C-alpha cells in the first residue's frame, strides 16, 4: 500500500467540475462533483478547482504524481490555458500554470472529448481496442480518437472537432461557430429546437401537426420535449426524429470512413437518455453512407464520468507530446 502512487483527474465543464483521486492500480475513489462557480473572474474558477483537488487529495496529496484535466475548449494545450470558452467566457484561464504553481506537480490539460477517448481506452469499453472513437451528443457534438493505439491530438489539440463537419451541402442551418451545414447545427441539444422550427416553417404540411403544433404555439420547443413526445408515440415528433437520425447516420458514417475504428463509443446526455431513438437508427442507416466495415457502436459504460476517468488516465499516461516541452 505504501508504494502506491496517486493521480488526480479533473473534468472542467461549463456546468460542473468533477474531481477524483485514483491510485496506480487504477482504483478510483473520492469522486467529487460541484456546480462550476458562477463568476466573472478566472481566479475564482481556478480557486474552486484547487480547493477540490485539495479535498480529494486529502492526506494523500503529497503522494500524488500528476494532475490530468479534461476541459471545455478551445485551449492551448502546451500552456494548459483555456482560451475564452464560449460557455465559460472568462477570457484566458491559465489553469495549467495555476495548478502547477499551487501543487508543484506535472499538469496535463486537453480537450474534454479527446480525454474521454483516453478514458474509454484505459477504464471503459475500449481497453482491448487500438482504434476507437468517442462521440458525445450533448448540448454540443464532439469527439476524440485513439488511432493505432495513440491518442489523436492535432497541432493545437483540436484534432477531432467532429461537430463541425459539413453534413448538409445546402447549408440550411448556421452553426454556433458561424459555419453552415455543420452536424452540430442540426443534432446537438442546443440546436435541435432550431432544426425543429426550420422543418416546421419550410415543410409545414409534413411537420406542423400533432403535439409539435402545440409545442410551437406554446413556444415550448426544447430537445427534451421533442424526445419525450417521440417516446410517447407522437407521429410528428417521430417524423422530426427521423430527419435527425439521417444526419446522425451521416456523421457516424464519416467518422467510420475517416478513422476506420473497431469501436465507436457514444456519450452525452442526448445519447444517454435516448439510446433507442438515437443509437438504433444510427446502426441501421450508417451502412448507406460509409464504405468501411461497420464497427461496433455502443453507449459509454462510464456515463457522466467519462471525461473524469479520461482525466485520470491522462495524468497516469500523458501522451508523448507533453514530454517534448
Ligand atoms: Zn460549426
């Protein structure tokens, strides 16, 4: 027991911060989750993270060998600095530097979805896979990839911005990033309501009816409501879900065509809560759009902790790219 080394993982999101302690035998304990502090100061946020690290570290803090962070982006992974994330607009947040100064430990910061892929490889369903892809279908759409056993990072750490691939040649909808026709503009939690309104407006004969009409009239179009109505069998909601499934199938097909993974693991609240409506159709329709052999596609077993586990894995197994500095 005395020879054990310890590692701390941090999942920094716009809504929650999760921190956990693990040992070198891959045992994870002392998980803490807190709402991300509402503040206009980067220092306050950093203080919150430091306090959580101290809490999970407890009396083992002096045996901790490294900190891994999976963070919302964009970020500069070399400095460990967040670059004014859209959902956490605090300017530059030098999180890596602050944690290094505070704890005098190696600190590794990567994009949350990149880190999630590592979490699946080390703790999740991807243990035996050398080629795996993680997709999150959440308020946004993101991805991370292990390719031939290596975590894909890219020149700036943005290797798999999968939510911003073009899936609609006509570019009917505009994405939050400013681009047109991006996957995220149609199928993310934040944008599904805009897609619903678009379909209803342009094809009223097909989509404006049933409970969807009520949602529009009550100005109550949310992603949750759409999936709820589809689950209770509302015909018009199901028609809209069919449009979403077509675009999801194209997104997954492009992943398969480019990365040729053995396994695609899916997380994020939309997928976790709507496995039948989201994942089943993807499995059925992906064949229409990809030339590569169809991989296994499944929901993450790490659920909401996938980035947290990935952050621990990052602290334990930092990619070689960090050692060059
Ligand atoms: Zn975009």
